[in-house]
C-alpha cells in the first residue's frame, strides 16, 4: 500500500489538475510532497523503531497513513491535498522503515528468512508495478478520489491484524540513541537533498539554485556523519556501514532503482503520448511485468538463493534488467505490442530475482538492536535512487525531445528519441550496478562440515615400547 501510493497518482494527475485547478508547477507536488516526506524520514523512523519498539512504529505509521488517505480523498483544494500527501509520506516512512526490521527478527533461520524476504520483495515490486494499473482502473471507472479511498479498508485491516499478531518489543529506550542534533541534521540534509534533486529539472542541474542547495545538503549530511562518530549515543551507529555486504547492496540498489525509473514511468508515458493509449490501456499493458515479477519473487527466487547464493542471483537479475533496457533503446515509434513490448515486460523477471537478493544482502549486517535502522537505511537508498532517476532521466529525455523538435522532427519521433536516451542511460546505470555487485559483494562460501576425528589409540608407556623393541630384535 505504501509503495503503491508513490505511483498510483501518476495516471490520475490530469484528472486531479482539472478538478482542483492545479497550476502546472504545483501539480508536480502531488507526487513530490509524498516522496520528500517518505525519503527524508525513513532513516530517523527506522532508528526510532529500534528505540521505542518496532511494533509501535509500524502500527503508528499505518494509522497516520490511513488517516491521511482519508484526508486526501475528501480534499477539495490544492492545499489540503498537498498537506495530506505529505502526511501520507510521513506515515509511509514510519511503517516502511521498520518493516524489514520486524521481518529479520521474526525469521532467523536462513531458509525461512529467504522465503519471507521473497514475499516482502514481491509486495514492494507488486506495489510499484500495480500502482499505474490500479490508478488507471479507478480513475476511469470511478474518479480520482478513489485512488486514496482504497487505502482505508487496507489500512484498517492491517491494523486489525497487526495488533494481535505482531510480537511486542519494548525497544532499547531513547537513552540508547536520543541524539536530537543528529536527528535534525540527517532529516534536514535528506529533505533538502531530495527536494533539490526533484526540482533540478525545473531549475537546471548547473543553476545556482541546484548547486547551492545540493552543496548545503551535502554539508548537513557530512556534519551528521561526523556527529555520529563522536556522539555518546549516536542516532546511527557507524558500525552498520562497515558490513561489506550491506554497504555494497545499498549502492547497487540506488543504481538499480534509478535505472528502472525509465522503465516504470517512461514506458507508460511512451504508451500514452506516442501510442495514444488511455490510462486503463496503459495499466493493462504494464500488467505482464507485474505478473512475472510476482511469479519469480514468490516461486523461484528463494530456492535459487538457497542453492546459488544471493550474489549469483543478483548478477543474473541485473543481466536480465540490462537486456530489458537495451531492448527499449530500439523501441520504434509505431511499436507492435506483442513484438516490441511484451518481451520487455517478460524480462522484468530480473527485478523479481534482484530485489530479494539485494534485500537479503542489505540486511546482512544488522543485529537485532539495529534491525530497524538497517531497514530504514535500505529503504532510504531506494527512495534516493527513485528521486535521482526521476530527475536525471526525465531531464535527459526532455532535453533530447526539445532538440529534436527544434530540428524539425515530429512530436512522436522527438518523444521516442528522448525516451531512447533515457533508456540508454538507465542501461548504463544497470551496468554500473553489475560492476559494483561483482567487485564488492563477495560470494558466500558454504562451510564444509568438519570430519569427525578418529579416536587416538592410547599411548603405551615408553618402557613397554622398549621391551617390545628388544623382543623384536632378539626374534630377528
């Protein structure tokens, strides 16, 4: 539900703009308000979950998200809708930040944990893939309000099940990590950084606005890191980043998510703006990708990870995703869905392989005390990757489209050329992710069982050995 809400509004934006009379500039904030709140609060929410209890944080976040969804559904002015979207992002951060932390503390046996992570990864991938499908169906069949109202029964059901089922945990207590200065630094740095990235398309990447705010965000995050190295009770103990597997997995995820933005959103834009699909048709065209991701995540990934290890499965998934984006760079203006697009949708199976393996590696260095923080870090890199991918790839596509239009190309041809550049850049990011995964993430060698030692024969006294030696010589 929380992942789905990041994309469900994309196909409903024209209807929202017409109904609430959003200006073109303000309309983008229906998406950005959610992403900024979500991405900037994940790290803080994850650590607070470790301190006050992950169950409390999860249920509290679900309640905030559900209430904010009701507010968004009944919104009649742009201001109310944007405030509701920001609150949805806050609730999503609270719930999502500790979700993985709860999971890895519940399932400690490697085989069971791999299966649980596969299911967890499927829910995230399905939410990202089905957002546009569900958004198109609800907007066409009912109206845009229902893309938010649908969260109410799901949120209430999650609360009703979560209260009795999730195990209670008291947490470490605020004294174990109540670093208020660190909390302010990391939240301000992430919020400013994500805001700078999503607005870079409007101001330009080399503008004083982008460079100045980007530099300030980096200074805040550097100050946070320095603070954690010296604070008596750090908000984020730096030992978490010393795990080679966890650090490498987070970097690979950032690159992969940034690259796959070109598939998730730009393919939908291609279908609507070049091929003339409606919202419902676009959602249905993307449905095979969601289906194959679900089948691979639930039915295949855990068994492959148990047999070949996370690294091998991750590398295979990245190869499939590289092939997916490579095919998209050859997408023609007048594409045939069965020939040109369906194979691309099926190659999305690579995401179903890569995400569970990455999730397992990203949580590999987390102890029970730091599980919420590790979960928050892992989710934060995904949101940063999404924001960077959205800003960079959209800017590249728009720039190429503009230059092609200026050269006299037709609208459809210019748009397709812009998307080709974004897809090629995404393929380059996937290539970089593959190199990092191959070089940094070392394969885990299974431990060979020790052979039982043969019992030693009792040593006889030296005198007995001398007597036997003398008898032997006399016999000779």
